[in-house]
C-alpha cells in the first residue's frame, strides 16, 4: 500500500491498552500494534502513501478517549 511508515507510541488510560489496540487495528492505515512495558503502553505501526495519509490516520487515532498522549516517529 504505502511508501511512508510511522510508529506511534501511546500512553493510555490505566488498564485500557488492549481495548485501545483492538480499536486502532480496525483503522485504515494501521498495520500492526502491540502492548509494551515501560514509559509507553502500546506501539502501533501505520503506513500511508504520503504525509497527508499519515496525518489523517494520526488524527483518527487521537480521537480515542482512552489515549492520554501520543508520540509519532516517522520512518526515513
């Protein structure tokens, strides 16, 4: 599909990691996601044909009320 890839680090509400991941995996552009230990609660991989696609997916991700904070890393 896409030629641009990004990783989004998520901090979620306590105990909501799996709920958030299950919802985000349904979004177009989200390729994979996993819960992690450490400063962040989950990491998701997104893909799009350009930066506009990536931005569109990130905007959808941030609408989830159980996400407290995101950090986006765009692959080079």
